[in-house]
């Protein structure tokens, strides 16, 4: 009888746990939170890289080994659209944050073609040339100011 209280219902004596009501309430809250999370992820309207609607079910499998342009772009779109956080995406796909940020940068700067691995060196070279030319431009302005004085 330890941990149970007698309850009389309809003329019958029933035994119930002390914490049954609390357990039921906690399960109801957890279930509501789970339903709310599922509904939030279902109701989000995220457009994929090819213009289609993107849901969690449409994302690449967590055990993906071959990362083609479309899959990378879908993960980037999902994070930007709020289906996943960056941390969730990195954890789900075993990516480090630098790799994911590189994907985002490539999409921003070069579009979907920037996600092709065969063009990565080309794009990095172009970005480096751009940065170097900016440095020389700033240095040229700085040295021109020094010589003018």
C-alpha cells in the first residue's frame, strides 16, 4: 500500500498512485510541446534551391556521404528558412561549422555553381585575387597620402 491512496469511485474502492495526476499532466505537457514542434516545422514554408517547397522530410539523409550541389543547397536553404538551426544541421550531417559557413558563402557569392567541388579552387583563387587587389588599393591610397605630405 506504500505510495498508493485509496479512491472511492462509483461505490468501488480503487488504489491509485499519489503522483498519477502529476505524471499525467507532465506527459500532456511533453506531448503538447512535441506536437507544437512538429506543427511548427511542418507549417514553415521554405523554398528549396530548385524552387520547390522544402520540409524536413525532403532534406538529405543524415548518413549522406556524397554531397552533390543540390544536397548542399538544400541544407543551406533549410537553415536560412528556419527548418534547422546551423548547429542542428552540423550535428545531423557531421559537418564542422566552417564547412557549412563555406557552403553559405559560396551560395551567396557564386550561386549554386559555387558549391561544385571541381570549381572550388577557381572560386578561392578569384576571391584571393579580389582580396589582394583590395589590399593593394588601400596600400596605394595610404602610400599616396604619405608621399603627398
